[in-house]
C-alpha cells in the first residue's frame, strides 16, 4: 500500500551453520614459544564454545545475532547438501597482521569461495590472491610476565605475578 521501500527486510529463519576449526601456532612469534601448549589452547577453545563464545556474532548486521553451541559436525542434514556448487562472489577472508607475516604492514585478504554440497572450504591465508595494504604497523611484543599459565587462570589467579 505504498510507503518507504527502504524499510522492507527479508530474514532467514531457523538457520544453523556448523564450523569445523583448528589452530596453528604463530612461528613468527618466537617470544611466545613457551606458550605453545596444544592441550592448553584446545581446552580454552572448548570452554569458549561450551559457554557460547567470547564475543557476540552477527549474520550480516547487528540485529541478526547468532548463538554458539557445540554440535557433532556433519551429523545433521543440511539444506544445500544436494547442491553441487554455488559461487559466493568476492568476500572478506581475514587480516594479515604484522605479527603473523613478519612484515610491518596490516593487510586485508579477500577470496572468492564456492559452496559445494553445503560446505565452504576456507583456503589458507597465503593462498588469497586479493590482498591490499591498509597501513603500516608493528607486532605487539609479549613477555613471559604477560602470559598466564592455564592452571593459574583456572584457579582465579590470573592477575597475580608468578
């Protein structure tokens, strides 16, 4: 019946995305070599997922908030499981931080993913060919005093020095 077309929205409902992840230690940070404890970081990530994440997540805009919970990856059927390929266009992949590249430059990476049978396989950061410089920057320096052993964090002693 007329009115402002700028206020027409379409939303997806009952949406579920499953994420399978891993972590890699940053070999450009020899100052953090003493913190390369796979069990520690796995347990931190596991607790984070069980508690619903560390930060709010949004699917496009702030009004479309997502929620995090642990799932058995690949167990539930997906809407796009029978769809061979859907190109998704150019998308943001991530940032190249100075402490991850060894270069004094913050960069942004883009890529052109294709969803195949409901799965988007992320390429490695170094495989992104669309990379742009943002600004010069330096890596943050950490000392052993800045790192809290997980045992002390768990005991509530993270603010106290060793």
